C-alpha cells in the first residue's frame, strides 16, 4: 500500500478524517479542516463544491493522484471522492510525502501548510503560557511582613 494512503487510513482510524461530501463540507464550514483531499477522478461538480468548501473554511485543498476507489478503500467505504483532514499533523505529513514525489505539483501546498502548522504551534504555546500565568496569578505575591517587623527593621 502507498504510504500516503496508509497515512490517510491512520487519520481515519484516529478520527481525524471527515469522509464524504457532507461531512467534509461541515468540517470546512466549522473551520476544523486543515486539508481537503479530492480524488483524481472526482466529478467536475464535486471539484467545484470542494473549492467552494475550501474557500469558505479557509483551508487548503489538493487533487490526489488516487482514484475514488483507492481513497474509499482506506477510509472504509466503497468509494470516496472527497475527504477532509482535521488534524494539522496528519495533513502536514501527507502533503510532505506527496511533495517528495512531485515537488512541482505539491511543493507550494506543503510550504503553505507547514507555515500554518508553525503558526498553530506558536498559538498553542502562547495559550499554554497564558494559562500558566493566569493560574499563577500573574506576578509572584510578595511575602507578608507584619507592620511591627517593618518598624523594627527601620529602627535598626
């Protein structure tokens, strides 16, 4: 089996793949889709709708070098023309492997997706840092010193 198809199958088993036109469209509208995958023999109407989904959800899309039957086999269906990867890690890995084979066709998408992944990683780190600061209360509290002790320190 092809390594990209294997990766798509793993994403499906991990729950990171929305299979079919309606679930993929819903993932795009919810902005949960990172990469929209289209089979090479998908109908023109499906391709047009996929472009619209990707535009609406601001996600990247690719026409894969696989047929609907091959894509369907790894996604647990008889045939599948459209699928959405909802995990950025799976999406980056799939595009990276495709670009190793055909840099001219998939290289730009791989570059754009890796930039998106870097921005997402930075946002996650900032969010974690913010959450830690919020839990800690921002600054460290100064230790309490009774007034009596302060006066005694001034006098000596």
